[in-house]
């Protein structure tokens, strides 16, 4: 979300941007913030977080839950490949820069 002036012909005295960032396994919140700050490369821009948490843990394919899903799928068709994947849910990170 971008926000600046209240009208198209008025120059804003301040502008804000809200970024919704997904953290992949292996990345860190600190690393992402640093990357954003380096990419912007302007000391007048402040990068901060409103709501943030580190990346989610990687679930084991040897866990009871994964094995249960795998066996249920294989009962439908033993030729189906059962593979883990990256779920994007519950990973929202709001990073605000002024």
C-alpha cells in the first residue's frame, strides 16, 4: 500500500509504503530488512516492522501428519507421487517504511 498526499495536485510532505513479505525457509527477518534498506539506498527512508515473526519451521516428511496424508493418498492410487511443498499461509509480514 502506498500513501502520500491527499490530492493529485498536492506534493506530500511524507509518504509511506506497506509491504507484505513472505519469509522463505533459510531467510531471516533481519536479512530481509537489510536487503530492503540496501535496495532503497536512501538514508532518508526508515524501514521498520509493525507485525513480524521469523520464518516458519520446516515440517518433517517423517511426521505422523505427513505419513497419514501420504497413506490416505496412496489408498486412492498407489501410483501418485506424494511430495511436500511450501505453504504460503500464515506467513504474512508487514514491513513499513517512511
